[in-house]
């Protein structure tokens, strides 16, 4: 059942033009989340230990700011300098351009 929901989330469930537009927006939003993971990993002490939310939870952590900009307000579990696994919150603004992306701001707390 979760696989069906995942497929509908990514591909969109309608056959009309607004469904197609929503599908493009949803996939771009998830792409922005993936880019934010890259930006967050650059700041972490142990980026190889980073664990982010699952796909279905990620969708709830993304806000479309318009103009190809997205705000991701989420969490990451990773090891600190002493090897302890900690959960940190992060906020990242990602701008998606036609051939690249840019992290405009990243804050971990």
C-alpha cells in the first residue's frame, strides 16, 4: 500500500493538466529536499552517518517559496565528534536553476 502511495506522490494521481503540474511541483520539491541533504552533510562532523526522514515524511517538511526556491525545515540524525548519535533540526533554503542548484542558507540547531 505504501508503494502505491509513493507512486501516486511522485507521478501525480490525476490525468488533467493540474495533476501534471502538481506532479512536476512535487518532484521538484523532493529534488530540493535531496539537495538540502547535500548542503547539510557538508556541515556535519560525520556526514557518512547522516540519516534523514523517509520519503513520505519529507514531503511534509518542504515549503514552496516560489521562483524555484524551497524552504526545507526538517531533521537529521548523525554522530557528533564523540560518536554519539544526535538528532538535529535544520532549515535550508534551496534555489533550483535549470542546470544547477544553490543552497542560499543552511542552519542546523
